[in-house]
C-alpha cells in the first residue's frame, strides 16, 4: 500500500507522455504533408509549362 501513490503518479505521467508523443507525431505528419503538397504543386506547374513548350515545338 505504501507504493500506491507512486504507482498512480507513474501511470498519470506515462499517460501524459503518450499523449504528448501522439501530438508530436501529428505535427510531424502535418508538416510532411505540407512539404509534399508544396513540392507537388511547384513541380506540377513546372512540368505543365515544360510539356506545353514541347508540344508547341512539335
């Protein structure tokens, strides 16, 4: 019974750390998605221009 408060506090801390980890992973996924969207948008515009130029020259 003496260790009961320590076990309860340990369980609460472990739960909070798991929650923080989930938030961190969520932020990482959001940043990766933003980078992918930016790269695809930029490359898409450049590829469209390039293919238009090639089609006009043919």
